[in-house]
C-alpha cells in the first residue's frame, strides 16, 4: 500500500479552480512533487518543492503544503488538463521513494 | 536535451529473467542518482530501485529485493535492471528516471523520465 494517499477521482468545471490533495507522514519532512501523466505517455513533472514549476509548465499549476498534506491547484482548468496526477516524495526513512495512488481529473 | 531511452522489455515466462537497459544522453550521467519506476497496466506508479553516482549505494522496494539488481555503467552512460524470478505481478511498463538530489533531501525529485519499456510476465 502507498504511504501517500490521494483521492482516486476529482472533477472540475471548465475554467474553474480545482485542488488535488496528497496526504502522508513523510510530507511533514519532505516536499511533494506532482506529476501529470497522459495515457500512453511518461509522467511529466509539473510542481516540485514549495511551489516550483519546471520550464514549460503553465502558471495555472501551483503547489502548497501544510502539515502532512500537499496540494496541487489548477486555476482555470483547461480541457487538456483532464488526465491522471500523481504525488511523490521520499518515504519517512528518506531512503526510498513513494508515490500516491493517483487522481484522475475530469474537466466537465 | 536530456534523453532517457529504455529497452529490453519482452514477454517472459514466470520464473524467467530479463535485463532492462536505459541509455542516457544530454547530461553528465555519472553525477546523478538514477531510478527505475514501474507502472502495471491500468495502475499507478511504483518506485522500484535506485542507485547512486558510482554504484556503491542501491535501494529497492521490498517486493523486488533479492530478485532485481540495479546497476550502471558510467562509461556507457547506461542504467540497467536485472530482473530474475519474475512473477506475473512484475508485469508493467518500466521507466528509468533521473533524480535531482538537494541538501537535506527536502526537495528531491525526478526531473526526467524515459518513455518506458513493457515487461509482460505470462505463460
């Protein structure tokens, strides 16, 4: 079982704001990374650290963290944002990596 | 441009072996930790193993300990995963991923991934 917990599915109306959350004890020490994965493709890093976006990631993606919960927010969701999102961080020992179970985002 | 290209995936019988390779380019391979991450069909991502820059440190998820071995050849800019005693539950797309390590590990992350190679374990 994953040490990071995500809601399996979330929906948002086109153009509205949605937050996807990730919970786990390791998040009290380590920041989460967030990956977007479209069908048949490799995951793409969209947010890391406190709130950092790699080059090329739209600024509608943002991240935050509080206690044992990390959040990915999409402000003004677009149709192309409809896909799977995974959080990821170190485990509590710091020697291993863990992923959340993934959240399927539907844009209505 | 960073590129990671996996190869070696195949159909293999339960109990069989397979060796995956990942060819790296576009960065100084010998200075980064590298990982293997897998994804079973229709399932989520699962970290499998990683290795430090000179191969002296290796870590594995419990489910593959004793069966899988990660290694690297810095002269060839290549990462490997030797998989023995394969089980049906090892069926997945296997990705290699480049790690970014930071002081204290607080914002470590995977910044680049390959496109993956499919391993199918079935009789």
